[in-house]
């Protein structure tokens, strides 16, 4: 057993690490290192701008199943919690916007992983965070190499590698609300073949309470398998071929229906009776084939992939009846106006019987497919005293989103939903959105003395098409309405620079173009574009690490995307996109860490990160998505201050870590000055605690407490009403390694 210091690109968290036989070092990093966002073996000081990698040791400290809690460890990441479990995360980078993580490039093992990254980027699927062995985040300089969405940056989740010798683990944990999780992996490698399989399962009854006592939790089952063949180590031409197969089933009893302010104050964890039937059923399958060949110094990594995702979110949509005083069927309007909509609110809560069929619940049923092939060629060479690492890449990609949705209506009777009617399939959405895209980039990492200069250019050619069929044509046999094709050709240049002042201090920065393509069928929507600048310094000496990066993003056009998750402001049509005109964002990201060596073999690791973000519109306008915006108005759902600090105590057999996260208040609508109570999400301070104890060389016990002081806090007012963060949750378990 050993304590490991993770410097540079990781969060340098000290953690207990099992013996090398239990955590065998994987040998496939040569295959995938170049297509990762940061890379396990990268030298942090030579990556221009902001880049962070959380390795397996970092992730093991708290063993979070919620990716949003994990990303608190990374500066510059904006998050909006939703269900308390991180099932469908809302993530932004540097103020890019958080709604369904649609404005960042999401990848798993260097491959686009959003259900339809071009046609419908809203990430209703997100990889199971608990089975990942690394999480990588890169802002600014990600624009050239990773696309198509580069105004903020890229996040890459790294799945478990094939070990170089027989090894594995089994992990089980239990917690409050009947949480039960199991996780295991086994794998091995021979001279020419290797493979591994992994299983993760988790379920919970949920922490919210329905009047009828129904569950409000989730069930997840996730399977992963990899198999690799490779040439002999002494072969003149080194090659390997790896196939990756994964399948994820995720069922959750989650809703978009929140609470009024008064009900949130009385009991933040209650749910209204009208959401009792809300349930999401999803299935995701992935197949990925990666070939790597190295001929002399030239390396080529080629990956073919296909992702399929199906979902049916049966959830409260709106009311089909209303009183004269309320005169609005929107659930968001009812919750925000409980004085004039008291009768409608009573229907939602089950306190009064409703008219026949007054509660409408929608089958938000969609099928997604994404497939493609990408190849990267790396060619290192020298010119004089300059060393070059030149990379070329091409990707062909297709994806689609297919909606075939219908509604059911219910009558609230004695506090229960009683079925009334069902509409025809396709009556609530009958359309297909398709995308076809070519992407190319060239990037050269030039090392010249103390300088590292990384110029690059990316080109995206995108075709988007949307076809709508009549609400009465579920078989799509009739005449279709085809919107004009959206065509975008975008050039995305950038350059990053690092300069080593000495062995410990490096100056770093860069200038990059940010780009987000418009959606399909939005004739008036322009591409989202920005000029992104970052500059800062990295200091690393004798175990003390500090990094500070200032950033500035000047948008010539910013997008607003109408989604159900955003609450359909102004009753916009889901899928529509709106130009927000000019905007600017600036801020500061900082992180630091140091480990104090104590007597008796004890260590005290201390880590902190801070993000300041200031974002405002630079154009006055009025539309149905943003509402009335005045130049100088601040962005909605963006906290100015985020701060996370952790301190631990550990020796060779025991470790304990205490972590505190602070997020300042955010407004839910664009505006200036003091935030009105009705459009405010309060700031909060949430503390977590984790401890590990190694009983034997192969057996470890662990426990954690999320939200240690049981802080009650709101996370959002969208789509409909206030929603709570997770209350105090105690979890304990054991892990056996071999």
C-alpha cells in the first residue's frame, strides 16, 4: 500500500491506493492517449490553458455516483442540479449555458457520447459516472481538437482499461432511502490478447415523498466489455484492435413538476400527486472498434462507433382545464401564481377533484442514433532545434433524433390519478431530425526551448434536416413537411502557448474561436460564435501546486434553445432556437493543493478551487425564449462565485476527507441589480465527508455522508417550480480487490 500524489493535470488528491496487483497498470494507453482530452501521461505544464484530469485515485475518495458532485472538484465548470442523483446532468463550461449540457462537447473515451451530438445535443443520456476511472475537462484549447461545440470546452469520461495482468475488484454499498449499489470488474492480458468485463448496478427509493407513498428513486444497470488483440512487443509494426461493448438501462421515477415557494418552505422534499405516475425508461447501447498502428514514429488511431439510445419519459405536461381567475394551463404559471391559481394547484396536489381529463401526461418518447468513424494521424519530427508533434484528424459522423409522442389525460379523484383518455401516437410530436457532418483538424505541438506553441485549425461541414409528419400520421405514410436544410461550414482556428520561466513556474494562455452549430429547421438562427482568450500561470514545487487562469469570451451571437428542461419559456416550440446577439463573459479559475507531512506516517492533504464568472448580454432584444433583455443584463442560471475546499487526514491504512462546496445565488431570468425572490435560486454551502479503512491488503471499508449538515436548498425553478438538492445521505460499503 502507498499514498500517491497526483500533481499537474489531476486534482492532486492524496488517496489510499491498493497494491499494484489489485490495481494493475493498464497497457493500452498508447492506443487512446491521443484521443483523450488531457491524457494520463501528459505533462500538464505543456498543455496550454486550462486542463484538468481526475484520475481513479481522485474519484475513489468520495466514490460519487453523481457526476455533478465530482465536477465540483474542477474550476470553471458550471452546474445546475436537478434530481439530486446526477441522472441527467446540466453542465456548462465558462458560462456557456448548462441546460442539458447541450453547449459543450461530451465524450466517452474520445468519442462523442451525447445521444445526437449534432441533431439534438441535449444530453438526456449521460455515461454512468461511477464506472469511470478518469474524468477530463479542458476549456479554451479544446476548441481545435474537440468539437463540434467549442464555446466552452470539452469533457471526456474515461472508461476502465484492460489491465496488464489478471486483476479485478468487487464493491458493494448501502445507504439511506434503500440505496443499494454493486460494482465489479475482472480482466487480464496475455502476450497478444486481453480483455475485461465490468458491471455496475444501483437503485434507490428516492428522497422525495409522494402522497401515495410511491417511489421517487431510480434503478441503473450498466455493463461494459472490452477485448483486444495486438502484435508481439518486438513486432516491427505495432498494431492493436480493441472492441468495446456497453449497455445501460436506467429507470427513474423523476418529474419536471416542482413546488411553490410556500410548499418548498414547508417541506422541500414533497411531491405533488399529479406527478405520481411520472417515470423515465431509457436504454443505451454502444459498440466501438479502435485500431491503432505505429510505423516508426508515425501513429494512427482509428475508431468506428455506433451509439443507440431510446427513452420514454412519461411525465406531467400541463393542465387541460383552468378556472377563469387563473386562465393558464402551464404548470410553471400555476406554481408561480398560487394566489390566482389556487384551484388548479389543489388539483395538482390532489387536495381537490379535477374536471374530467384535466391532468395531461405526455409520453416523451424518442429514439436516437449516432454513428461514425474518426482517424487521427500523429507524426513527430524536428526542424532545427524545434520538436514537432503534428496531428491530423478526420471524422465522418451521422446522427438522428426520432420523436413519436402522444398524451394521456387523467382525472384527479380523491388524491389519485384516474385514467381518462389517450391520444393517437404522434399527436404530441411526430418528426425526424438528421445530421451529417465532416470534421477535420490539424494541430502542431511545437517545443522550442522553454516555449511550447500549439497552433491549430478545425473545419466543420454540417448538414441538418428536419422532417415533420402530421399528428394523425403515426405510420408516416402521408405527405411530410420538410424544412429547409441547414448547412454550416465553419473554420475554427486557435493557438495556445506555454512558457517555462523556470522548473517550477509556467506561463500559459491562448486565443481560440468558439463555435456551436445552429439547430435543424431554424432558418433565422445563426451559428453561435465567440472569441475566447485565456491566460494564466502554473506553479508546482515540492508538493505545492497552484494554478490560476483568467478567461474572456466575446460572443458575436449566443443561442437560446427551447427545451422542456428549460421550461419552454414563452411557450416556444421545443427544438426551436433563438439568437441572443452579442454577449461577453469573463472570469477567473484557480486551484491549489498541498500535502502537509505529519509525524507518525500521517499526511494532511489540502485542496481548493475557485471560479468567478461574470456574464452579460451586450444587446437589447425581446423574444419568446429570453424575454425582454436589456444590454448589461446578467445571464440566468449562472452563479458568480463557486468555491470548493477539502482537507484530509490519512496514513497507510486510514483516510478521512472533509469537503465544503459553496455556490452563490443565481437568477432564473436575465436581469440586472438585486435578484427578485420569485426569480432567485439561493446560494448554498454543502459539506461532504468520506472515510476509508483498509482491513487487509485486499479488503477496504468505506463510508461517506453527502450533505453532512443536512442543508435544505433549492437548485432550480425550471421547468416548473422549485426543486431541492439531495438531503443528508449516509452510505457505507466494502471493496475487495484481487
